[in-house]
């Protein structure tokens, strides 16, 4: 069994060594309200969206556009609203899909979301979730699997493939909202990113593979909470979800 690519004396990575693939806010409403995604998107972005689709029968709509070289997407359904910040372009060869380093991407996203959460026309929120996908580029497959034990309580054989470690670590809120539990869900894996071109003789790999340590976060308020979240606490809850997400990436889940 080869040990090629293992980085010696591993420590959890500083946050600025990760790349952010996407950020998400999801809010769940108790009853469907009037969908006004174009107004919300324009109010936050300062300009109309580039694309808009709707399905009146289902009560759903999606608007999107480019904002600061990133794609901002707003999806509205009868019981759910999603804000997503995504890469503007397709995956470039030999690169991880990225909207930037976590600190800067989170700062931009949080400014938008906190502004929206303070609007009077935001519906009552019964649950809220902060999501993120982050990558750390690795030298090869073994380097990625060798780094995993710094974050999760598992020793991974370097011959392993398709490894996925998922855990939820519930915790009581640190806000003053009684009986509110925060689910800290994270999924850890080693990803293989490959660019394939379609040619007359069939699919052809055109660039070297990119290996990454990948973490997917879903930090959310538990469904056991009764009643809508207090409107004056929505920003505080969002900040707490983000803080728990950052803590997970910085320290992993080994010692919680």
C-alpha cells in the first residue's frame, strides 16, 4: 500500500487555504406567501436579475444574475426560499470551482442575507439553514485521504474509494431563543474533479484530474422548535449558523 502524497505532521488547515464552491441560505415558511423574488433580488443586488422563470401552478419562481463575478440565485417555493451564491463560469481546467476564499465570500454573502432578513416583507420563518461546500486542493488521492483523520474520527485506508463521513452534532443555541436546537450537519469526502471533452471517438479526459478534500455543511435550526423564529432574532440566528459552519471547517468534528 503506497503512502505517496501523505502530508507529514498534519494540522487542521487555516480557513484561508480552502476554496468556497457555494454558499446557501434556506428558510422555511409555515404557509406560502406572495412570491416576489425579482423585487428581493433587485433590492439586494442593485440591478434587475438576468434570468427569471416561474411556475404559477406550483407557486414557484427562480431569478438569477451575476453579482461581483459570482452568480446569485434566488428560488422561491410555497414553503421554502433559497438564496445561493455560485461560481459564474463553468469549471476551468485544473481548477476547483470557487467563488473565492471563505472569509471574503462569506462577508459578501452575509451582507446580502442580513439585509434581506431585515425586510418587512420577509415571511414568518419556522426553520433556517446555512449551507456551504468547500474544497481544499490535494496533491493526489492519498494526500486527501491522509488528511481526513485530522477532521473526522476515522482512519481511512489509502486504497479506499467512495468514502463519505456524515455526522450531525446538535447543540443548543447560544442566542436567547428558548428550546432552539441547532443541527450541525457535515459531510466529509475526497472528491475527484475531471474535465471530459466529447469527441467523435467518445469522451476524452482533456486535463489532469484534480483531487480535493471536500466538506459540505448544512447547519440548521431543528424541526422540533415550535412557532416562527422571532423576527428580531433572524439575523442573530443566521450569524450563529455561519459561526458554527466556520468552526466546523476550522476544527473538524473529531473532538466535539
